[in-house]
């Protein structure tokens, strides 16, 4: 989705979607997954470029614990939008399993699948161990080696006795994801596209992007650096309405950091929560650099982010209680940006 030449703000990069299949209080995981399917279909209609889901575990508010399974479902119910993981957490899986899963997706839906790879486990250490993997892949030595193994299953380079089927010859577009400099530098050295998690690590965005571009070496996959920035975006008809809708996300992150993850609260519950001054400061800091407000406000905030980062693409993630408000946010952003294309 390349859009938007307004008087003061220009958004001329593709816009994409990151969805966590949020589970609202009182709802089931099945309802959350149906809502994610609804959102994927609607954002495809609106012209968004790609739709990613993220692997998380042991989090009652997030139902996207099995990205490959969910992506197969979404691919069968859409036709043009690119679909991918944002990301698959490689320490949780044997590289061969990831190669076969995403090789299958690519074989079934050629040219539409992205494989975003993360270095964190996406969960707590106890849950990571329950996934039957060691923490070796998190180390500076372990992760690059497992990433190399994964890529070799797709390309057949350095062949061993095992052939990934599907996998060999069915390579999805591989991305590295990160919230610090480690994956940024590795993505540059390998000549891969890089997606930075600005939505939860805003203070590291500019240093990581600079390191990625400085480290970049052209590869057969990519001739020049390509950086995508993931940003929280909540858009409503007014700034006040958007702030109200954004309340549950801040409370959810606060409880997650406190070790008490819960399903997503209602806006009323979030507004009534007895925050301490320190907790309010924590939530406010998390909101810095994100996009919340009316279409005009969000356009300005996204434009500022683009100017500061030089991103080649923006990926919007919207964590609100009601799926209708989630869909409406993406509609308002798309409508506001495309009127004067």
C-alpha cells in the first residue's frame, strides 16, 4: 500500500499489519482467531501490503502461539496479501521443523509467504523449556548457526544427509526481527531484510537501524538495505476516542511486565484501574513514539516516524478490546492516507 500525498504529511511507503490475535476478557481463543481472520480479509481489501502474526506462549491475552497453523488458515481465506510470521522464535524450534512448515506454506501459496525469525523465545524461561528446546539458540554463537542451518534447508547449500520436503526449493522471504543491535547487525551481514520492534523498544530504534545499514552487504536476496519498523497505531474519529481505546493495551503490558498476564481488559476497566504514579509513568513511556489519535494525528505521527527512521515500510499493530474498533482503526488509516494518492 503506497499512499498519501497530503499538504504537510507524506506517507509514501507500504503499510502492513502485525496482529497478535488478542484475547479479550470474556472471549475465547477461538473467537480471537476468528477476529484475526476477519481483520486479515478486511486489511487485504483495504490494500495493506502484508499481514503478520507473532509467536507468543503462556500469555492469556494472545492466541497466536502457532504461527504456521494460523498462517495456513489465513492463506486459505485471502488471495493477495502477503502473509508471514512476525516472528517465529527460532530458539523454540528445530530448524528442520521451521523449514518444513514454511516450505509447505510456500509450496501451497507461492510468492505470498514471509518467514520472520526472532532470537528471543517469546515467553518466560519455564515455558521455553516446556517447548522441549534448550536456550542455546539465544546465545551469540547458537542463533547464527541455527539460522544458517534453516537457510541451508531451503537452498540446499552445504547439503547434509537430510532434505527438507517441502522446504528445499520452496524458500519463503526470510526476514530477521529484532529489538536491539544483535539481529540488526546479523541481518546486515547476511543481506536480509530487517524488521525492528519499535512498538516495544522505541529507544533502540535509531541505533539498530543505523547498525543494520552500516553492516549491510548485498546478497542474492537483497541488493540494498530494506528496513521495516513496527509501530503501535490506534486510530479513531477523535484523539480522545483513540486514547480511550488504547488504554487496555497499556494495562496489558503493565501486567505482563509484572508477571501477571491477563486477557485484554475493556476500556472502562483500564480507565478505572488504580495506577500508581510509577505505573502511569511506565505506560506513558511505552506510548512514546507510537501513533494514537484521529486520522490527522496518526498521519502526522507516522510521518514523523518515517522522517526519523527512513523506514522502507511501516507495520502497524493495533491492540484494542473490540474487533470492530480494531478493524475501524485500519480503515481510518487507509482512508486518510489514500484520499489524495
